[in-house]
């Protein structure tokens, strides 16, 4: 059954589009663990009347930690040798969390942190399930030991006998009640929390305890007995069918691990409890064949090794998307797992030097500390050499200034000046916004606001910023421009919220409703003199505007979406505001967006950052209605268009650049890096200045 579980996970990870629910293999593991551990603890409690926690933990440590710590240490070293520098810090952080078996809580925290929602999976992300298991191994015997102790004490009080032991059946009944109630409570919480916060619920331990409890109840009720015969065999096949049905039918959209997890877990219970051993027709006969038991013996190692191999492979091999390469990688993982189990894990598990409990505990603490140290210092040492550069943002040829002054700065595209900041630091900018809290989230109700610029007491007038994250990214420049102009800066931006005057027709739309409120608010506020509008090229989901205005006639043929995006411009022009529209920025390397960000590309091509450039025409990936507004509002007196393509690209060369004057231009593939924005502040100030002088 361990073979079944690990194969589901491996196939899911290598071919996620073909077996979208293969993640249920982890739940099969949880049920098996609950069964095995509880059966062992109950047997000890029945035989001796107590549970020796130290010996139990020592056995678990000798079984699990040697191989897991080896994989973590090898991954720590391989990460700095193979991965781009942009992934070193996140990988190091999760290796340390995995070594301490709290990886699931780290991922749960990241799952509810919007800034980390798109963070790349690390080479040790699969350790989350091992963390859940280790927490179960730590706490489960303590719970049962406490319950057993209370039962023994109460029996002594009732019988007034000093050595009164708890009968086996009484011990079983107590364990059944406690585990049953705990499992029911965990299942109820899992159903509730999966509906409330599915991303976090997937990782945390309380939503998974009931799966271990199912296996535990099976161990207490049946022990090592199984139902066989015709009906028993049919039920065993039915259990296998339930597991495979979940693996085939479930997907990333399935609410999990709430009530839907009952399908694979109850299927596991059925398959463990029922089945025949008759040749060819018995469910247990098939699962007892040598290939299945061999994979089961190596399943722990296969689980540990397969994910790092899958993560590292694209950086080492060509064509890793091909099935032939994937099959070869899987065979390699199986071979590596068999060897590491036979020649590393098994000898250490049986090593006489580790048999005393205290030595096992000391060795475990030393091994965990060693892995944490390797993960931390390997990154620190390599980064110190990797990021060395004498360039600073104040350099007269830094960033955009190199593009604007070729006579003074020479060729700005060669990247010979080094990089400041490093690719890793630039890649971290989405998680470290320049102005935390200044951008509303997509689902926020109302109109959250943020004030920057000059102090209110000294300011004369207000500049408002309206748009999505592509407006927020210009804040380092707009803040300085507002301060120099002696004006307050009112930030009204929202993640994934196109600057438009339209709401969704058949869905809740906090973005659209907030935008309509902002239209009236800014139009009626006499302090707001200038409105800056910026947004992404990528739009959709809405149709015509909810507000009627008379747009100027022009040669531009407007769609409903186009009219919705241009309506706010006309609305505020009619309110006699100065309206600044920033053209959409280029969207670099669209085909690599899901697999590689620009900082990652630069980190992999430090000697030739031009390999990460893109053709200008290829960066125009959608209808650019804000850019089209320059034509539509050409005659409008208070309208000001600010082009942005020329800040990052050469029209003459037809190229958009990954690195300019030692600055990486984007912190992903569509948002200009904070450091590069600061380098264009003086240029943007000149372009926006007419809008700050009044009509």
C-alpha cells in the first residue's frame, strides 16, 4: 500500500495534467501511519501497562531522520550549485524548516500571505507531509500515554489495589473513545477550515489528524485481522477503486482535505481491512507481489528523492517535459532510493552505537543542527561572493540614466558594471513592497486609501493615483515627485483591478464597485488637482461602462472594454482635473512567465544578460487601451500622456532590455523593479510636470 501511495504522488508530480488528484497518495500514507503507530502503542500498553515515550521516539528517529537529513543536506549544497541565486534564500529557509519538521506551518503561513502567493515551489516543499507525520509521532504517543495513565490511576482508586492494571479490552475501549472523539473533532474542523481558508487548511496539522485517527481506529477494532472471502475481496477492490477514483477525478480546484478527503481515506481503510489473497483475483495478492513490496520498502526514499530531482532536472537537462526523460528520471529515482535504503538507511537504523535512547536523541539534534547550519551558511558564503559590486543607484550611469546618456555612459546593455541590487534581492521585491499596505487587495471591500507625498500641513493640493499593481509599482517615483511639488499623494490602487468604470455582470466585483466610488470621490474633491492612471496590458472579465460619458470621436475603434477603461479619463476631464495617463509597460518573455521570472533568467545568464532581452513587438501582448488614449484624447486640454516603453526599450533596436546600467529592469516579468523606478524618477518628473502646473 505504501507503493500505491508513493506511485500516485510521483505520477502526479511528474504528470500533473494527467493525474490531477494524485496528491491523495499522501492521505493514504497518513491512514497507514495512524494504523501502524497506534497498533504498536496499543500492543505495548496492553502488555506492559505503559508507553515508553523515549524508546518510541528513538525508534522513529532511527527510521526516519538519517535519510531525510541526508536529502536535506544534499539539497542545500545542490541548490547553490544548480539553482539561480533568486531561489537560494527561499530554498534555504524551507530546508531549515524541514530539518526542524515545521515545514507545513511555514507553507501554511505563506499560503495566506498574498505577497508569496506566486512564490516558486522549492526543492523541499514536499517535506510538509513529513512534518505533519513527525508532529503526529511526537504528540500521539503522549496523548495515549496520558490517557492510559489516567485510566490506570482511576482503576487503582476504584479497586484500591496498588498494582491494578487496566484490562486489555478496557484499554481498547478508552483508546477508541478518545481517538474517536479527537478524529470527529478534527474532521469537523477540517471541513469548516477547508471552506474558510483552503490554501492554509491543506498544510496544517489539525485538519489532518482525523486521517491518522481512521487508521488508528482500524488498528484498535480489527488489529491484524482482515475480512476475506468473496465479499471481503470485493470490498477491498472497492477501496482500491475509491483511492484511484479520487486520484483521477480530483484536481487543484477540489476543496481538500475537507469532506472530499473521505473518499481516498475510507478507501484506504477498506483496502487495509478487506481483500483476498487468491492468485489473480485477490486484491491483497496483487499488493503482496514482490514488485509492490519492493517499491513499498523503498517508498520513503522515493518520496524524499523524487521531488528534488524533479526541481533540479530542468536546470541540468534539455527536454525534461518529454515523457522519455521523465520515465528515465523516475527509474533513476527508484535506483537511488533502493541504494540509499540498502546501504545508508538500513545500516544506520540497526547501528548498535545508536541503540541507547539518549545517543539517538543526541545524534538527531546534532544532525538537525548540522543541516540547518549547512543550509544557512552555504547561501551566505556564496551570496557574499556572488553579489559583490561597487555600483550604486547614485551612479550617473545607473539604470535608465545609462539608456538616456549613451555618450557619457557608453553601451548600457553589456552589463559589465555588475548588478545592483543582486538578482535575488530584485526577485524578493514582490514580497517586500516599497510601501506596505498602500495597495488594496482584490477582495477588499470599500476604498482603502494610503497617503504619501508632502506632509498635510505644508501641502497645497493633492495628486491621486488610480489603477492596479502597475500603478503601485510607480510609487517610489510618484512619491518623490509629489514631495518636490509640495503636494499630497493619495494612493487608490488595488491588486488585479484594471482602472475601469465597469463592474462584472454575474459575479461579485469589489474592484468595479470601488472604482465607481473613486470616480465620484475624486471628481467632487476640490483638493484633488491631478489624477494619475496606470494599469496592466492584461485585462478582461468586464464589458461596457456603468457610467455614461461622451468620449471624443477618433479613428480608434473602441470595444466595450476599451470604453470602460477610457471612461474614467473623460469623467475626470469633465470635472476639470488634470489627468495623467501612463502607457502600459512592456510585458517581457510572456512564454516564460510561468516557469521563469526575469531576475531568475538574469541569475542564470550573469555573463550574458542580453539572453533575457525580448523583442519590443513581442512585449505588446494585448490591447493597450491606455496607450490608445493618446489618440482618443489628443485634443483634450487637461489630458497628459506619459509614454513608458522608451524607458525600458529601444525603438531603433526593437528590443526591451533585461539589464540597463547595472539595474535589472523587472522584479518579475511585468512589474518594473523598485530600483529601476527610482532611476527614472527625474525623467518621469519632467514628463508629468505640465500636469502639475494647472491648465
